[in-house]
């Protein structure tokens, strides 16, 4: 396969086998060619003005910018490598497999506030995943002018999806043949066809002035309106086509060439084949024969400048200053009047950005106006005060291929300050942070707010900092007992960091000294590190940043970032890394306190829950408890099975909150229910007394509860409910219904509340399911819908063991991985036959005990 994308409906072409490194290099180039073809198709098909292609990195942590069309690379610097976990449109499309569309800057602010703060410009965008089967290789993104209130038109969606799918098919075919399609290089540019003036046409000639013979190529003949097949090789034939001056201009040019040895920019007008005049420009010289005598031959070229020369002349006649910038912001044209207004020479402007060429324009706000115009494709303007005490109005007119600017002198705006000086206009020693730097800080800060444990903080840092700066290795050390201990490492060779584990704070190591000195240490090459720390073990990295982690004057640890190539740390990059180290340190210090509290709370919670449920001769019971995966991961869910003397008490409850207080209150309630139940009180009295006790304790927390006392021999039961979800009853035939158990208010609300009793009967083979709301509750969804879904799931479940049934309920509810709340489930079944005596057979997994699934 050559890298071209097959046409619509065509399957992937067969790829030749890969045998050598040269073959792999060729295929990698073909991958980029595939991306270019996709990008061209996506931009053209959707009417976009720009687009980019991201490919996944080899470690699958990042999306790396591979191809760009219609935008300058400088505009995308902070986003050339983004984490796949990032809160950005491209990573979201990559993770979800869906197109992510943003209509304007308001839409971006609502959905991706960190991106909006880094790129606060009005534009619309759509990001589509590049997939083949179940594998995702990257994302293609396109941009349009902002379209507030509008969705993505179906035609654009189809075109974008088609382009992404073709690229996915091409990359998938390469992967199937063993060709790597992951990307880790710099972004490259795909040029879009420009709607500009026709290219300059050039015709070549050799003129023997003595004889009049004139040799011309086909292009020159056509420029003079002569059919190349009919040209008689005579200068007079071409001279006849000259509109002004006839052949005399030709003869004058010839004499000048013989006298001076060359002809420079000789202008003439000729009649084209359609009779219209065409301006031409002649450049030529008389070749030196080697003896010092000039020959009688004039060789050179004739240029058709088209409308370009006329346009330049027209611009130069304007009194306003006019300039042109390429997509990278560099000046490609500056009129003479512009140079006069700015007080500089035109040659001092060309090839440089305005903020580089003019110190008084070196404020990031002016560069931001250029970024806004290019990214929004909308005209913009701003005022600037020159060192010559002149106010100038800049107007910017962008398109995907660059920007045209107009500059006019204006009066001072209202409230303008005094006279500007050269010192005021010079670039400050410390520049304000660029948008890219601000973005990295905001991105890290936002991600760290969601991390609570030390492990989560370390994972966030690895996910964010490596893609942002192109690092290949990361190690985070935490100080404990005045020694360094590794909290996380990624990218290092196996066992490489073992010698550094537990080193004291007086060790002569860069990571330790960065912390003890309180300043970052940067090494831009392996030679620098080896010279500063002779004998230090080195791996394959070539540059390092050693960042001290200090929070509130407390030494937390060090963060070490390694690069696989020599790396120049710019002042801005050093500043950003230093700022990020402070954020990391604060997050780690907070996380260490959380981990300590969590360890205490989890131990308390485990101590308060039953370690094992009792073995009952006429009843089978199974329980499951899952802590939440967000926040403290502890809460107030509890369950219990109690021998009341009259029967078996089945209780499940939920104290609000997820903290130590909730766990402590849960323990008190569990003890109270057990005491009241074993004290001979009826079910309604058990709940009423528990409610009064909670109100008297006044912990500031409420609780729900469902208590059922069951006679295993008859199946008769009395149920009481205090603000808790109703039980489910699965009959022997599998049909499941929601038990209509009369309910009272939550425990702890009103000490005088009475709780009615509902009587039900469990047939042999039926299953009673008690559960907490964490099993069925979903954000934005009515609780009754969740209960009905669980009822349907329980009804459709095969007649399996009680443990398998409990696990199925958790799995069908999607609670085995992500849980915003704790989940407790207590299942009870009356067997159709008397179960075997304890110990006579191996119990089913989880039967007769608890299973804490994490």
C-alpha cells in the first residue's frame, strides 16, 4: 500500500510484507501520507478552514499532533501532545468513540473550561475518532467559524466520519501486517490549495542579436501570443506582438544588453492571443565567452507577472500601511508607507513576526489578537502606541493561508496616558506568561482537584506532565522519616531505581538536593548531569528536570522528569514546571492526610460490619458490600442477620455521608438494632426505638433502614421500612416483584414517628433481596426506574446459587467498577429442601458470609 486512501466503498488494498528497518521507515512515511489524505478530504468535505490529525503515542498515554492543515504550528504548541485522559475534545472523542462538536466559544467554556481559558477564541470544531473495529488510533479535528446555537449539519458529520473511517481502515490494515502506526515525532504540515493569483509564468530564450535569430521555449511563445508550432525563430516576429513602441523596444533592449552585459526588469506590454494586453518583464544577460569579449547572444527569461505586479503597485499607492503575514505570523510583505509609519526599514520587518521586529508590540496581548483572528477567521483590530508618540490602528483580515493587515494613524483614545518612551516600549525582562503556559497550569490544577489519594495524585501527574512536556520517564519520591521513598515511576528500566530507595536527605543526589535547597535543578544533556554528579547511574535519558515538592514550607518530596533527547529548557518552560511542582506538592500533602484518615476510617468500618453471617438451618443468606470509588470510599451502609429468638431478623440500612462520622453512626445503629431485636421487641418497636435513639444522639445525620423479621419454618415475615428502598421478592418461578412495604420517615427526623408493619410470606424457593440505594440510584434518573431495572434483571436471572445471583445484581447494575455511593446487598432464600448440615459440603462462594468486592 502506498499510503493513499482507497475510494469510497473500496476495501483496504493489500500491504506488502515488512522485512527490514528501511521498509518500516517507508511505511511510517506512508502513515503520515495517509493522515495528509484524510486531512485534505476532511477539510474539503466539511468546508472547514483548518484541521489536525492526532495519533496515539507508543505508550498510549498521549495523543500526539501528527498533521496540521490551515493553521500555523506555533498556534498549536501547547496542544501538540495531550493526555488521553485530558478534559479536551480530542481525548474525549478518542475515549468515547463519538464525534465531539463545539459550536462556539460559549459551548467550549461550558464543556471544556480549561481549553476555553487556554484558547479563548470564537470558532466551531468537531473531533472524530479514527478507528478500525474496536481499536482507536487517533482523532481528526476540523474547524469552522463560530456558529452559535447551531448543531453539526448532517452533511458535515458524514464527511468527517467518512474521512476518519478511511484513515482508520488504512491504519488498521497496516497494524494487521505488523506496521506500527503510533506516532512520537514532531507535527508536520499538509498544504491546502490556495485560492490566489495564478503562479508566475516564465519563458526562456537565447537571442543572437547580430543575426536576429531568437530561440524560445513553448512557454515564451505562448506568453507572446504565438503558436509554438508556427514560430519562425525571428525576433521581429515577437517584436510585432509588442503593443507600445513596436520593435524599437526590442532593439533598444538588445543594444543595452551588449553595452552593459545584462538587462534588468525591462517592462513591456504584448498582445495576447485574445488581443488583450499582458504585462511582461524581461531579465537577461550577455554571457562571457571567456576571452573577455562579450558575445552577441542575449540569454534570459520573460516573466508573466499576472495581476500580482499590478496588485503590489496598487497597494504601494495607498497612504495606509499594508502588510501580510504567513500562517506562522511572519511578515512576508510590508509596504513603504507601513515602514514610514513604523519608523523602520522594510528589510527589518520581512521574515520576522511583528512582535519580534517591533519591541513595542512585544506584549502578548497583541500576539493574542493575531491568534484570535487566525483561529476564529474573523477580522480583528487593536490600537498601539509607538515610541514616536504616535497612535496606530491595526486592522487584521485573516484567511486560512495567512493574514493581511492595515495600519492607519489615529488620534489618542480617551484616557490615554502620557508620552511613551523607548524604555517603556522595550520588552520587559520578565514576560507575562503565554497562553500555553497558563493552559498547562490550569490543566494540572483541574485534574489534581479530582485526585484524593497519593496514588491518584501520582497517576494524574504522570498522565498530565509527560504528554505536556514530551518527557519519557517520571519518578515521584515522597519524604518519610527523613528518607526518600518511591511513590510512582513510569518509563524507567526494571530495577533501575532500586538503589535510590530509602536514601537519606543528606545524599548527594540531584533529586534530594533540589528538595533540600528548595530550587529546581535542570540538566539539558547527560554530560551536564555526569559532570555535576560524577558516578551517578545513568540510563538512556539525555535531559532531566528535578523539581522540589514543597507545600507550606514542608518538604513533601521530589518529582523527576526525564527526556530521551537533549532538551533546552526555555525560561517559560522552567517557570511552568516550577509552578506545577507547587501544585503537585500541595496535592500530595493533602492526599497524605486523606490516606491517613482513610486508613483509620476503613479499619473502623470493617470492624463495625459483620465478619461472617450466621449459619442458619432453614435459611440461606448471602451479603455483598462494595465501598464507593469516589471520595473517602467509606460510608454508612450496613446489614445484619440476627437471631431474635422468634425468628431471623434481616436488616439493611444507610447513614447519609461518606466519612468517619457516617461510619461511626452506622456502628451505633447496627448495635442498637441488634440490642432491640434480641431484647424481644417486635419489628415496628425495633425501628421506633432505633429512631428515638438516633434523634437523642443528634449526630446531625439521618439514616434509612429496612427491617424484616422472618420465620424460616413458615415463611411468614413482618416488614418495616424507614425511608429505605423497598425490598424485591423473586418467586420460585423467577418472577420478581417490588414488595409494597408501608414506610415511615427517615431515622432521626422525628422521634415520635410511628412505623407501620407489612406482613408478607416467602414461599419455598423464593428469594428476598434487601439493598441500599447505591445499587439502583443514578444521577439524573428517577430512583423508581433504577428499582424497576433491577427487578427486571433479577427476574431474568437464571436459577443459580445465591452467591452467583448477588454477583449478577452488582454486575447488571454496573457497580463493580465505578460507584458514587456505597452498595450493600443482603439476599435471603427459603430452600425448597432442607439444606445440608454445616460442614457436610463446601458452601458456595460468598454463602454464609460477606464478600467485600473492590
